[in-house]
């Protein structure tokens, strides 16, 4: 998070919608105008051709948080910033989006603006229940973990076969 350059009289945190995949451009332009910004990111491994690469991705794609006063001139400045589509509004006017407790928790979960996503709580051998998809309701055992998105599980039904499913489809079963 960058150092604030605007006096901190009666400021609140707000959200702005950005152009797709241009959050970093919006952030640079807001900083250049003197706004304090917050753009939490997370580290993700993705496959490109035959290579695996680590990259930083926004935790909230298409959004950036900024700190400002409720001043019409400042709102016009933010609304006209390159990379910003609009300020997130509630009931027709800009709403202080981030409650202080949520913002504090979010910031404390970030190191240098990178959100510390817990590694997959599932381990090889963990008993899980499948909550979604065609195998919903079945229990299985985790047999392989490659990333936080897909896991391989061993199903005792169907003659003891393994299947790959999204990790969000499962929940751990207390032992």
C-alpha cells in the first residue's frame, strides 16, 4: 500500500470499478493524483503452453479501493481517472464501501499488498465429501493435490476409481 499524499481530514475507503485487467493502470493514475490506494493481489500458478508460471492477480478483479473525502471535485477526479469506469455507488451516491473492521482484516492478511491465501487445507489421505457436481453427496479420499483449484480423489464406488474435480466442490469431513 502506498503512502497517503492527501490530508486525512474526513476520509473513507471507497471502491471503483476498473477496466478489465487494467487495475494496475487505475492504481498508478490514482496515486499520481495523490490518492491512497489498495489493490490486494494473490499469487497463482498457471500453465502457459508447457510451462508453469507464477503470477500476481487481483483479489477483486475489476475493482480498486481508494481513500478520499466526500468532495464532489475529488469524485469527478476519480471518475475521470484513466483505467476507472465508475465509482461503486449505493442508493445513487458513492457509499463508503469498506467497513473499518473488514479493511483492517484484509490489510493485515496482506504482505506487501499480496494476500496470503492459506494453502489448501486438504492433504493427501484427507476424507472429503463432494458437495457439487455429478458426484455430489459421495465421500472420497484425496489422492493427489497439484494446486488449489483441482484435486484428484479416490472414489470407492465405481470399482475404486480416481477422478479430478475442482477443489471448491468438496468439504473436509471431520475425522
